């Protein structure tokens, strides 16, 4: 909280308190008050526990195969011992692949989280944006975890001024893909603004 207040103080002193209004939100608190979010978290937890048990069962199978081999190794021919070792190695590889499939980056759990949680987070962000625009907030901070700026009005972005101050040309180092992404973002914002104007 202390860091959050210091950040607010710094921004206010830098930009001038009269220039714009500030607000903050606690997204963790907001999400905890949304029943759909609580239900989604519960479902994710249930899925995670189920998949973890599935992996633990397979690990137990590998352990049993290994222990059985240690007991029977002395009775096996060289060919049979090698075959059993290869089976264990194959099974271990399958377990690792399953772990990555379930819990790895872009794995099943991540995809499920995107499916269940992201739409709710998007709704929260859209609500914050609508309130910020209607109440004229120049900047909104999120005090959950590490303090981050969750919304800003583009007119307060001085990034290009900083680039010029350093002696560079804004956008000169951008790739065609970067420019395309920015243009698509601008088109989306323009479409949204046009829609809002029509609604008003």
C-alpha cells in the first residue's frame, strides 16, 4: 500500500493534480464479488486437482515398474532387462509429456483459464474503461498485487515527446507489423468512439 501511495504521489506531482483526475480499483476485490468468477475458479481448481491425480497415478505406475525391475533383475536375461528398462524410460517420457500437456505454458489448464476467466476479466476492464471515460478519469490504478496502471487517456501519453527529447524520431524503428497492430488498435478505438457517439 505504501508503494501504491508513493506511486500516486509521484504521478500527481509530475503531471499536476489539476491536469487530470485519478482513481484506483482493487481488481481482486471486484472479481471476488462476481459469482461467475468464483464458480470459474472453483471449476479450474477441480480440473487441476483431477489432472494432478491423473499424473500422480502414472508416476506411481512408473515407480512400481522400477521397483519390480529391481527385485526381478537378477532373474532376467540381459535382453529382458534392457526391454523392461526401455519400457520404464518410455513410460517416464509419457508422464513428462502429460505434465507439459496439462500444466505447461499454453497447456490445457492455461487454455481452460483463458476460456473461463478471461471473458470475466474483459468485462471488468470494459466496465472500468466506461466509468473512467464517463467520469473523466485520466488514469486508473489497480492496487491488487503490484500496482499497475489499468487505464489511461491517450492524450496524457508523453512517450513520443520523450523519444524526441532523446533525439530520435517516434515510430522510425517500428516494423511493418508494429505499425499494422497500432493501426488496427486505432481503428478499433475509432469504431468504439463512433458507436458511443451514436448511442449518446
